[in-house]
C-alpha cells in the first residue's frame, strides 16, 4: 500500500476527516451525550434587515462553544454584545450544558468576557508576534 500526503479543498475529503474524528470521539463519550451537536447562531439586525453583529456557537456534548461574537463598531458599548452573550448563555442552560468556552485575542474582548464571569484557563503568548491568545471558560 502506498500512502501519500495531498493538499485538498475537496469538501468530501474534509468531511471524511472530520467524520472520522467525530465517530472516534463518540465511542468514548457517555451514551446520553452522543449525537449532541447543534449550531446556534444569533444576529443583530437593524430595521432594514442589515446584519449589525452576531454570535455564532455550537452545543457540543456537554458544553457550548462560542466561535464568533462581534458587534459593529458604531453599536459597541451599547449593550448589544452583553445581550447576545446572555441569550446564548440562556440557550446553553436550556440545553443542559455544564460550561461555555470561548477564545479571544488580547486586542479583542478579554475584559468583556471576564466581566461576564469567564475565567482564563490557558493562553499562548507571541500570537501575531505581539499579542496573547486567551482561552476562557464559564461554569454554568
């Protein structure tokens, strides 16, 4: 058998690799947590239907993971980020999640998350040479 390493953008190749890890993980998780994956996305829209920010997340087994949280510059400091975060936290509680995890860079929203009860559990310095990548968790 000859094995080669090949760069790919093929969606089926990528799906196969992701599925392999998913099924491997499933074999190790308790039965009540299997098949627990749900993307949850909330957006802010103005009166014209224009998206002005949002939060993109997923319930994965016993936690919720926030992938993206952004509010348009002109709306920042108006409470919309807090509203989005609180709505997502409520969804996590309704889905019986044990915790929420998120990551942020030092020039992004570390203080915002800490203000809302998230605690740093890890970090990587030297990201983009001058920044720190923080990993945060909030117990529910």
